[in-house]
């Protein structure tokens, strides 16, 4: 195979990789006859004073709930904020390293998903400890070493107030200190789009929900690719 043929082959493979998710999204929404709808937005919504016309009908704009900014550190003691995920999709969950079996089950299921997207630059994964007093970056690094080696999965810690506020008011999930060495933690995984809006909740202990998360990640990737390919005029 000469260099020209090899180049053409690489271009064709790249086109297929980019086109298939978009085509899947088109099939599910345009051809599926309501078999699958675009992903919803979760959290409180505000009707804006602005609007737009669609097929001659004026439609008020909606302001959807977005994550607040935060400042945490990962297992390598590197700073992580909301800006770290600009133009990225990410999946987030809460846990603690000495949690009973539920956290290990969630992260084991998530581990398989992380590996499946190891080469996708658009998607990242985040697990935030609810016990930052115990789970230092060093402890998180040891815990992370037993899971996916991909740098796409960050384990975050920081101060308690930031983490609990982020869980309750940002991701809209339960996370709290229950006294002694016990913590309240949700098994939910949360899908966040590139504009920091919540697009899905999934039980990390449910194989059915994990399969749905995998499917809806693909739909969300397709949605973002369509924005890149067809920017507003």
C-alpha cells in the first residue's frame, strides 16, 4: 500500500468515526418516530426574557441549571475547577475510599466504561470523595491505581464545605457526614454536557442504568459534534 492509499484510508476511518455518532443521533430522533428523544435537562429552569422563532412561532428561551464553579485537587494533587472541563462532557459521582461495598461496585462498573472511552478526548470521568479529611490526594492515588489507568478519570478531594455544597446545589445529589465514620453517599452517576448542564442520572450499581449511560453518552457526543459541524449562523 502506497502512502497516498494509506492517507486516504486514514481519512475515511476518521470520517466514519465522526459520522456514525451523528447518524445514530439522527436515526434515533428523526427516523425513530419518538422511539428515542434528545436527552432532557435536569434541575430548576428559568424562562428568560429573550426568545427565538421556530417555524414562525415565538418561543421563550429557557435558562437551565448549571454547575457552580469549584476548586478541588485530584489524586496527583493538581488543581481542578469547572474550567478544567470547558468544551468537555463528563460523568461524575461521589464516593469515599473506605466506603462499604456500594462505592466499590459503582466504581468497578464505571471502570469498564472508562476503559471503553480511553481514546475519546471529548469525554472525562470524575469521582469526588465525601470524606476529604481521610481521602488525601495520596490516598486517592492508591485507590485509583487499582482501577482504570486512564488519565481520563480523576479522583477529587478538597474542603468539606465545597464538596457538600457542590453535591447538593450543583449535582443535586446526596452527600453528607452522618456521624462517627459514616457518610451518606448517592450511588448516582451524573452526565454533564459541555455547557455544564445535567443531562442524566444513573444508578452506578445497576447494569441496566450503566448500559443506558453508555448509550446516552454517545447521544450527547453526537449532539456536541453536530454543534461543531453546524455552528449557528
